[in-house]
């Protein structure tokens, strides 16, 4: 099967959007925050759509199975690093960012190891919830503030980041436990 499938094109689009999101962090706020958050959300939607189309069109490829999680990790890691680097995530709130990054590295390494043994780690329902909460939290942290909104958007994003980090620990442990039996 050709590697030029609808899901793979969506994954390539997600990867191409990463430097756009990163670049927008350097422009004048708040407009650039809204544009960056919109592009970030668009990239997150491509994550959902590529999985949907891969199943619906039966266009699952080995290349797509490899590239999709890489694209997700690039988007999340770049966004977290920018938020930390620009001081929007700082102090005690660095902990969930570190947890999320470390789990992504751990699961990537585990998947790579298991691929050599011809085993895979299917994505769990809880991991999908983790990803959803994580993406919403990051989008809120990119937006940072909404004048006149009764709740602080950055606080909601930070709370979401902590919830995502907790789910990250749980799902990371589940994946590690599942993978250990093949080591």
C-alpha cells in the first residue's frame, strides 16, 4: 500500500504545523496566542482525524503507525518547551511538564523495543482521555488569558496539565507493566 494515504497526509500536516505554533510564540500577544492556539487545536484535530480515516478507509500503514505517535510527541514537546521557556509554566508547575515529557520518552523507547520483538502496545482508552485533557490544557496555556472571562484561563490550563500528568503516570505505568513481560 502506498505511503501517501489520507491519514499519513494529516500526520505530515500536523508535523508541519509544529514550527508554525512555535514561531507564533514570538509574536505580540494576545493575538498571536489566539492564532497559535487555533493552529495547535487544528493540529490536535488532525490527530483524531488521521486515526479515524486510517480505520474507516482501511489505510493503516506501518509508516503511519510509526509516524503518528512521533507527530504527537513533537507537537506536545515543542509546545511544553515553549511554554516553559517563555515562563508560562514555571516553578512547581514544571513538575507535570517534566512528567509528561518523561513518559513520552519512556513509552517511545518501550514501543521501539517491542517493535523489535514484533509486539505492540495498543493505545488504551485512559491514554486517549489523557491526550484529550493534555491537549485542552496546552491550548488554554497558549491562550493564557481572556479579558472579561470570569475564570483565569491559565489557571484552568495549569489544573488540566496536572490532571494530564496524573493520567500520564497511570498510563505510563500501565504501558511499562505491559511491556515488561516481553523483556
